[in-house]
């Protein structure tokens, strides 16, 4: 069917061409008729005076079915009345209105229309008609809705995940993160991603992080992060993987330019780590207590043998002298019996000496041992309100030794410091453990604010069974420093008791960083000859 219509004079426009006005008008009609959208013209009362083929194709109404009808024929009740009020306010004021309406086709099917309505004016500038253009955007709306729903679901899943997730650009700036990451960021002085990547670079090297930005693979790594603000240590397991994302630049529309990104997933396992650490410390406490008991029994028996050997030697010397002068001494038999019984008792004590489990010499991290004994003494320190400070050299070299033996010795010194403060009822309660390197020797100091040690007793405290603890104190009195002395001797080191800056005692241990353990037999002979023992 051939369509014809009269262009409203209110359009105020004419098209001219070389073919004349009629030809230009026909060209305009051809363009409007073939436009891929619905175009309609209505009068001031919204009565339709013209529609194009696109209008019929979208709405299902033929031309003769809508010309003369009101535009409300397309309206559907689910469009809010406020939208129509806004529409009429705009176009009657001479403004263009653009928005979306829920329309109804001839079949009754609903569709979403993206509508633009413009007023048409006559030569005097008066509005006479309205021109409407609209497209069916139902599928586009559905696709955008699905996309938004997917984004919402993905965002909800990410935010519900207990793992902190962040997307980093090539400059390691966070461009996307979830709630867990935001919560983690509140605990950090620096960006969590920066903290984690810094430690990964320390572990893997800068080149490895650069490879992650270009290689399509994922690698899991565990890092320990110090929480500076909270003065606490927390542990995180992180996984880093690469991702290429188009930059969205106009120049890359035909030739996309993918930008490398990193996906960083951080999961905290501080609770599990601390649980494992508590188990480790508990096991250390148990094994250290066994070692301390073994050391105490050995030192006690060694000291008892040493104490008994003196009178036996005197009796033996007296018998020898008496035998030289006369063999008819009435007390000779009794003295020989006593000498024989004493020698048998000494041999029995030697047989009763418990054997200590052998331990291989290995590189020992002294700072780790100090952390271990500090953790083991936490409950005692808290119960006595004694603050413990650590001043440890970060790059302290390791020493060659037996870690369990050294741990027992260091724990004895810390226990002595706690007891010294506790027994003295000192108002100043403080312990400082330091470690540093002095030339080729590792130095460990234990400073306490206890009563200290008199100069006249500095040598005696190493003698067997000499103690400054009250007689009512529990435990093996006079054994602690004997154990420490023996262990330090075995590691070719020295121990010295000095006055602390806190006013109490300072125990200073010096161990060569490449010191070798002395033979246990030589250590025993040295202790027996020098008579070292006792505790503070």
C-alpha cells in the first residue's frame, strides 16, 4: 500500500535540492519511512497524525489503525503517572524529553521503549505538534539486568568470602576489593597489598613478581606480616595470579590493549598459627622441664660425689700416713672399712647418674631460643606483673651448638631473674634480654631489677649448693647456675655476673659464633675441679 501524509506546517522546515522542493520532500519521507525506529507525529492533544513503518513494525499497529487515535493507545498501566507528568511538563514547556516507558503492542505484549519526544514549532515559534521517536530496548534492558545481577551476585559472593581479595593494576594500585580486604586494610598502617607484595619480593625476588604480571599462572605463598599499629604479629597465606584486562581506551576499540593485573587473595591463619605455636611451646616446656630435671639430678649427684670424695680422700691419706708409722693401730680396720664403704658409695652414685639423651650439634638461632623461653615464661611473668623486654639484634649470626641444652641454660637465667625480683619484693619490676654481636662473639645479657649480688658473693654463687634464694623456696636450690655454667662451657663460652643498669643483676653470656662444643667429660672434669655451681 502506498502511504502518503501531509507534513504539518508547524514543522517550519523545508528541504531544498537540485531536484526541487518536491524531490527533497520525497527524500525526507523516504528517510523517515526507512528509519530503524518508531517515529510518530501527534497534535497538541497527543492524537497521532503520522507514523512510519518502523512504528508499525514495533507496535504491530498499521497506519490506519492508529492515525487519529491518541498516543495513550500504547500506554501500559505499570508506567508510573509521575513519568507522564514529567513528560508533559517538559514538552509543553518547549523542552525535549527523553526517558523510558512501558508500552503495549497491539497483541497486548509489553515492551520497554526508549523514547525521545521533541516539540515542533511553526514560523512564529509556537508549538503545534510533537514528534516522538522510540526504540524497543526490552532485550537490551534484560541483558543489562542480567549483567547487573551477575555483578551483584559476584560482589555478594566476594563480600561474603572470608578471604580478602584485591585486584591490582600494573602499578600495584588496588582497583577492586571486597569487604574482607577493606576490613583488613583498617588494621594495617600501609595498604595490605603493599605489605604482602613487599614480603613476597623478599621471599621470591622482584623478578618473580614481574613474571606474575606477564605469566598466566598462580602460585601460593605464605607470608608473616607484622601489624605495626597493634604491635602484634599476624600470619597470612596469600595466593597471587595474573589477569589481563582491557583498558577501555577508545584507541583500543579495534585493537584491544590488555593490561596486566594481579589477583591477590589473602587468608589469615593467625589463630591456627598461634594454636600450633602454643602446642610447640607446650611441648618445649615439657621437654625443657625433663631436661632441667635431668640436669638437676646430674648436677646434684656430681656435687654429692664431689662432696663425698673430699672426706674419702682425707681418710685415705690418713690411713696411708698411719700405715707408714705403725701397722698396729687399733682404729685401722674401722678406717679401712669406712674408706671401702665410701668408695663403694661413690661408685654407686656414679652408676646412678642418669644418661642425657645425645643431641647433634647444629646451627642455632639464639634469638629464636630467646623468643621460646620468653613464651614459656609468659604465665609466670603475668602472674608476678613483671614486664619483659627484648632487644635482639636482627642480623645476629647463628652459633654451632645444641639447641635444647642452650634453651635450658637460657631458661634458667630467666627463671633466676624472675625469682630474684619476686623474692625481693622489688618495687621496680623489669627484665631486659638483649642479644648483639661483639666482634666474632655472640653476647646475650639478662638484666633484672632485683636486689643484685654482693661483690663478695660473686664467686661463691658458682659453688655447689650455694643459693641466694630463701630456704623456704621450692625447687633445687643451688643448681641453676651450675647448669648454665656447664652448658656455656660445652659451647666454648663464658658467663659473668655484673651489676645491671636496673640496679639488679646482669648475667652476661659470651659464645663464639663458630664455637664448638667441648667434650662432656672435659666439661665434667672442669666443673669438678673448679667447683662451679649455684644459682642467683
